[in-house]
C-alpha cells in the first residue's frame, strides 16, 4: 500500500524561477508531513515540515502547502538555485517515502 | 557532533553469501531506523528500534533479513543468504524521539548482489 505518491519523477527549471514539487497521499491520519532532500551518494536530509492542522509553512525560499481536502502536498522553492538540484521526498510522519522527484535547476 | 555513520560504504557479494551492515547512530539517540532504496525506487522503511527493542519491523521483507541492536547502541543488519533483488542502498537513521521530524540519515551502504 503506497501511502505517498510523487507522480513526477523529474522536474527541470531555470535558475531564479519557481520550482513546484508535488505529493499526493492516501491516508489522512497523519500528524505532519515532511520534505527531505537527497544529494547523490548521501542520505536524505530534512528540509521542511508542515503540521496537518496548517495549510502553509514557510522557511526562507521554501514553502510547503497542504491541501487536506485534495490530500495534496506541494513544495515551492523560489527563487530556485543550482544547489537545489537533488531528489526530493515527501514522507509522512510514519516515514513512508514515495519514489522521489529529481529536481534539476539549470544555471 | 558526529552524525550517523554506516559501514561499509559499498559491498559487492555473490548470490547466496552473507553480508552484515553496520549503523552507528548519533550518540544519545534511542531511536534507530533502517530503510532501503532498491534500484532508484522509493525509500522503504524496514524497521525501527527503540534502544535495543524492535518497535516496528513490519517493513522487513523476509526472514533472510535479521536486524539487531544489542546494548541499544549500534545496529547491524544481516542478509543471509543474499539474493539478487537485495541489491540497493541501505540507509540508517536515528532520532531522539520516535519518528521525530529531524531524523538524521547516514550516507547509506550500497549493496550489490551478483
């Protein structure tokens, strides 16, 4: 039972533009959702989270939006930088990861 | 502060052999988790230790996998006998509280079974 789905395996954006990464989930019974970023040959690192009682959380260039009725989560990165190029995962607090979305930010 | 470390970084073995992966969590972290990513697919949860006890091992694929955490410090994950489909990257993570937001991941062990 795949609880988290990331339907876009990859995304390419130009430096300075907005990157929007999406996640859909099936189970509503979670306290919070997280975004992790993973560089090649490294483990995932925590990026930002959002509580299930909120619909938005912002941290610098990163903003996460939660649409509970649609069971949809998104991460906005603006402006995007080449160093943001990585694979992004959106596990719930049970740490069930999706397949990830590979973001490439072109200079 | 030292992060989560994993050993070895890479392992290449033949089908049928045994491999033991080791994870040293951040000192003081009671919670230790094992995950694996097979062939670039999703990262799958394997199991969760609280100190030396297995809190949740629902993700362990079969009885060829054995995880231990004697003394509640480092943990080992043994695969015996290894099969081709066991190839992938095995990650370990630790946290102070159970499934705390900031799980700290190790760099992973890349296992290739030939």
